[in-house]
């Protein structure tokens, strides 16, 4: 979200991975990997070369946080340990099935809520929090 918000803030100007890394306070290689995932999801476009960089492929009001989440999160939200619980224990027999239903409904609710929130909402929140004038 940080990277996409910077791109939205720059309102179509190409932004280098070095600039994005400086804002996030990480290595540009990490940003390049993230940009590739966002590009594969159709959220950003990147051009390599001097004076070029990345920018949003869609307007911030057309990007919801649910699609961002799906683009960058390869891991499941809730993961059971690889080692199976003791099947002779009454709790161990059923814990994963019981929690599986809870985890599934929680993940569905989270994705539904993320889908309601747009990148433009994040920009507006930054404006309200920091008082900085932001582009639309």
C-alpha cells in the first residue's frame, strides 16, 4: 500500500524503485519484486531506463485494497502447523476443522472490507492526517 500510495501521490509521474525504496525505507530490490507482482496484477506499469520508472495503471479511485492484497500476499492468512495434532485427543481430532471454518469466514470478511476501500481513500486519509495537499 505504501508503494501504491506514493505512486498515486505522484499523480502519473514515473517514480524510480530507488525513490520508492527511500520512502518505504528498504532496499530497491525488495521494491522491484513488489512492483513486478503489482504489474502482473495490472495495477502498475514500469518502464526501465533513465528518467523512467513506475506509475499506476489505473486511477486511485479504481484500485481497491482487496485486489492489492491478492496481488502481493502469496501466503494464506491463517496457516495450520505442518505437524498434525494428536488424533487421540478429543480437541486434537477436531481443532483444525473447527478453526478452519472460523479462519475462512474471517478471511472472507477481511477481503470484503478491503474491497470496499479504495487507494483514493488512503490518499484522503493521509491528507486528513498530515494536512498535506494531495492530487486527486
